[in-house]
C-alpha cells in the first residue's frame, strides 16, 4: 500500500511539472523570425564588430528588424549586401569602409633606440619599462602586438619593424587599437587620405635626434591648408575631417614627411620638400 501511495505521489508530481512546463513554454515563448537565420547565412561571419554590433547574428537581427540596412556591414561584398536586400525587399544602403591607420612612420631605419630592452617580446611588456626602448616616447615599439591581435591577417611588420595595414583585409574591428600600448592606431573612413603620420607631442628640431620623420610642429601644413582645416593642438597637426580634406597641398612643405597623403595604389606619399630617406638598415642605437 505504501509503495502504491509513493508511486501515485511521484506520478502526480511528474504530471504537475509537465503541465507547468507546457504552460511556461506557451507563456514565455519568444517568436524568432526565421529570416534571421537566412540573413545571418548571407553575412561573412567575420564577427568583427565593424558594424557596431557584437557579431554577425545580432546584426542580422537588426537588419531583419529594420533598424539598419544591409550595407551597414562594410565587410560584406557588394553582391552579399544586394542578396540580403533582395531577400528582404529593402534598399541595400551603403556604409563607407573603415580601416585601421597607424600614426607613426618611425621604423628602425629612421628612429633611434635609446635603450636595450630584454624581456617578453611584446609592446605591452616593453612599454612598462620607461615607455620602451625607442628614443621617441610616442613612437611604435615594433614588437608586433597589433599583428598578433589581428584575426584577419591584415597587419604585417615590414623590414623596419613598422606595422603595415592591408586595407583590403582590414575590417575595422579595432583590435589593433586596443592592443597598441602607444594608442597609435585609429579606425577611420578609408576616404581620409590626408593623414598625420606621427603622434609626437614635442616640438622643435630636437625631435629629429630621436626620429628623422617626427613632426617638429613647424606649422607649415596648417599654413598651407585652406581655412582652418588643420590646427596645431599640443604641437601636433589635427585635421578637421568635417571640412573638405581632399587636398594634397598641406603635405608639400612638410620637412619631415610627418603629414602624408595615402593613395589607394601608391601607398604613402610625402611632400616635395620632405627629406628623402634612403637608409634601409637599422639606425645606430643611441645607447649610452
């Protein structure tokens, strides 16, 4: 008799819990639009965050929900954007591609090391020892934390230990920005061709003792720019990209090539009066 009562109680409890689950499933059920899976499948699955969302699926949810257009994903191909737009019956929209830009030209062929760093071969570790071994406190340390952080193989160190960004591979995810202890990277629209290739805040020709391509705050670029397109702030030229910045004039008289024009095919272009750098090897270290 006791066994029967126990089994009955257990059965009743099981039935009650089953009914509760059924009710909860109906009450708490959240409908998910099946189009989300389709749109997500048409995305590149880079999960780079360049669109402003934490991954491709949240972006797909936003596109299906109508809060953004497919073109917001600047990493996707034009064909991919159009396929999503056709599937949903919306305008594809557009978003200018954003890429990582490095604000430093101080490779080992132009910048002096004032110390000999021995330790973990990372920029983060090196920067903890008096800011690193480079003479220029603001300059690139050249140990490749940015290269390691890039999941898209868009950053490579060149022969002079300076990071180079492959804009075709770059998704503008910003991982390199976080990885660089000197904060030399910025994520910027690819149309920003006029670029200050330096972060040095010192001024005067003494700057050149540490880096031959450092900005000396001479102000020639600001003088030659139309209106107030370029302003010296803390001894460093700052471009107001809200104005018409499609001009190569401000780079022409820069004596060190610290402000440059970035051409899609030719790469970095310096002005006519910029000092020509012919050294290919490492500069002699200024270690005392």
